C-alpha cells in the first residue's frame, strides 16, 4: 500500500517527483524488513521489480548492486568460513583460548568472548556465534549450581560475535555496505587494513566494556573457581586443518598488506574481492589429505545466499535514495538542526539506527541511513566519508532483544538466557555501544578516511 501512495498522491512541495516515488519504495522495504512480512531476502529483491516500474532506476543499473565487488568479497569470506568449519579449525581456535583460561570464571568468560570476536573478524558474526555457542553451552551446562555464570557466558558469545564483526570489513554487512556506497558515490575505495585501523580499536574497547558489564556488573555471574577445566581441541592438527589455516593466514595477510603489495608492484590489479576469490578457488583445488578437497560444492551450497541477496538489496536501495534526490532532500532538513554540533547530530542518528535496528535488519538500517547521513554531511559542509563512518559502525550495535541480531537469536535458544537477562545486560550496552562507536570513529575517522 505504501508503495502505491506516491503513485496516487502528488509529491509535496519541495520534494522532487523521483524522490517522492523513492519514498514509497523505501518505506515499503523498511516496513517489510521491520515486520518480516516477507523473508528479508525477498524484500531485498523489491528494487529489481519496483524501481523500473516507478521510473527511479534502470533494471541494469539496479541489478549491478547485487553483484558489487563487496558482495564478491563477502562470498569469498563465506566460502573461506565453510572450509574452516569443514576442517574443524574453528573449534581448535576456540578451544586453544579456552584451554589457556583454566578454571577462573572471569578468564573463561574472557576467553570465550575473545575466541568469538576473533572468529568474527574473518567469518560472519552469525557463523562465529554458531561455532562457539555449543562450546559455551557445554561449559555452562557443567556448572548447574551457577546459573548466572552460564547466562553471562552465553550472552558473551552473542555480544562478542557482534562486536568482533565491527572490526573487519567482512565481519558484518553494514561495514561492507559503507565501503561499497562510498566507492560508488564518492570514488573512495576502502581497504581491509584501512577499515581495521578504526574498526579494531572500536571493537577492542567495546569488547572490554562488555566483559566488565557481564563479569563485574551482573549479580552472581562470577565467584569461586569452576569445578572443571576445559581443553577442547587438544589432539594434533590434521592435514586439512593445517592447509586451511595456511590459506586463511595467507589470505588475511594479503588483505592487510594489499597497500604495500600495490606499492611494490604497481602494475598488478589487486583487490580484496580478487584476493578472496583466489583463496576460494584454491580451497576447491587443494586436497584435504583424505581423498577429498578442502572445500567441495556440497559444503559450499549451504552458504547463506540470502545474506548476499539482502546485501545487494541494501545497496540497491541506497543507490536509489541517492540518485532520486531523496537522501539530499532529507539531508537538507538537517540544516534545521544547526544548533546541534556534528558529534551530537551523529549521536542522534546513531541512536535512531540502534533502537529501530533492535526490531529490524542492521543491513537495512545501514542501507537506509547511510545515504541520508552522506547528504546531511554535505549540507553541513562536513567530509561525507568520515561523517558516515560512525553511522556504519553504529548500525551493528544491537544487544537488547533476541531479534536484534542473529547471534542474539542463537544464544536465546539456550535455556540459560531469558528475555529479561538479555534486556538487563543489553540496555546499558546499547548506550555504551552508541557512544564508543560514534566517539572513537569520530576521532579516528578523519585521520584514516579524511
């Protein structure tokens, strides 16, 4: 219905016709994403169907958003994650940290959170939560006389998965949407290392503060030493694990050192997406030492293809908002907030994204608000890329509700976590997350993105 209103009702004075039509599309997608009237990925396909009919985008132009290089980068990251899971390397990475933690409950909680956050740098936050949650659940189940510790442990997995994803360009879709949007709109290419220069400090500080909230401020979460120590993954590494670890390590090294490689070899056309594809194809080629390959298509077919579609739909909507003039019109309205400083305006935008995002997709929030933030920056004579960076990071914050993020939903399935538990810990963390994400990126953004 919202999609038809701009078609049947003339545009209000001051709003371009194309922007008015784009409003109907944006509101429809936002409502469907919010209510999940249709699967999220199905809603993400709406620009392909509606944009040409409304006259706000050519089909070829809109379709390009679904094959953007950042989507290829995400695809490569997903394939690498599947190989890591297939080999069992993910359990060893988590188990190694847990093995060093011993019986101290605060150290076990820290180890679980560090393992989850580290995995989230390289694989999706959903995958990292799914990897570590069973290990955390086993630890929690062994401490039946300490239910508060089990609650803190499971919440630590969910929150650390979200936070770890903020540190990497491929950790969560809003990061990649930001990179894709500034590339196609402002011609600024954001690399893996450049994002990490801001994202990793934000993630580390937020991870520490989250540990403090869960370990020190949750009544009964900690106490005497645990009754058992844990040493998951103590057996020797297998051939497949070693080979996947080598390829994953070289891939991460190539992503991080790409600026240096391009400086040393100026004639080579290198990109993060290209590196990811080289790694993915290599995984299909290299034997696993047991008669198979490190990655096979049966395993790869289980990818979250819907996430890639959702990502593409977010980029398509962002492009339509920009090209129709709707983002610029909304951004111009920010001039009425001239009394607010740039920092507090960012806090306001970030707060809106976080609290609406508790009920909606963070990918959708990034897709809707990044073009608006860019237009607002232009109206305030601010650098749009540095201005949008805090908005992109804030889009990943969501700790209060089970539906806010997939990691929250994953741990909510555990009996140790209730809605009240998540709300009590998540409500203060949402506020902390807004100020850490905006404050630190507002200070570091001009240094690395200015």
